[in-house]
C-alpha cells in the first residue's frame, strides 16, 4: 500500500471504530423492565405515535369549470377558492397558464367565469430609493423604495400568474377548524 492509502486508512479508522462502538448498543434500548438508561430525556417514548387521529386525504371536486357551485369566502377579502378541478390545468407557469383562457377580463363574460380583478394587473411605480437627505432617518437609504402610485398593466403582475399560490381548489371532506379570524375590514 502506498503512502496515500495509509493516510486514507488512518483517517477512516477512528470513524470505523466509533461506528462499531455506537452500533453495538443502540440509543434508546431498554433493559428487561423497559427502562431506557441512555441519559436522553425523551417525553414521547411511552406514547403510541401510531395513534394519531385519522384524517382522510382531501377529495377535490371533479367538476369541470362552470359546473360547480362556489363556496363562500372564509373572510372578507379572502381569495376565492377554485370551484372546479385543476388536475388538467397543472402545472401553472408564467408562460403556460390555462386559467387565463377563461378568467382574463376580456374572456370572462363569454366563459361565464369570474374575471381576474384589476388588483392582479397593478404594478407599483417606483421612483427609486429614498434620498439620503430624507428628514425621517428610518426612510433614508436602506432597502426601501419610494412608490408613487400604481399603473395598470395588460399582463398579470409578478407572481400573480401562479393562481394556486392563493386560490385553492375546493375539497369536499375537509374538517374545517373553527375560524376566529377578525378582519380589520369588518370593524
């Protein structure tokens, strides 16, 4: 064996010995009474981790677009849920978005679909970073920018092309948690 081989073997030998010692008595192995004497305090050892409340997988609607009844929104200004199947519409990409075929404002009336709101087409008009001479030191410099209103574009803004980022398909068998959300708009 050459010098390089001995160096590799010398570097690996301590790891092999440590592995052999650690695998001889695995951590958490109990004695005949079931007590574990490894010094690790783990509170769920006596819990049955397989006794988790069973939750069925969500069953999404198979209705085609235009066929399903819409759910109410969970709260004011919540993104509406998608009432039809999206299985054949995925993946939704910036340059391949079948949702737009029906939901673009110019197509929505003919398709009897909900049009995408104007908020999804608004782009901020950015004037640039605040001037260093800004009287408010919190606004001077840093990562902040000055926005001078919004302009309406003909294309979706930013990541708005990914509809399912906010809008989720409606599922039939989901146990809903109690909704305690308090919208500031409801006040």
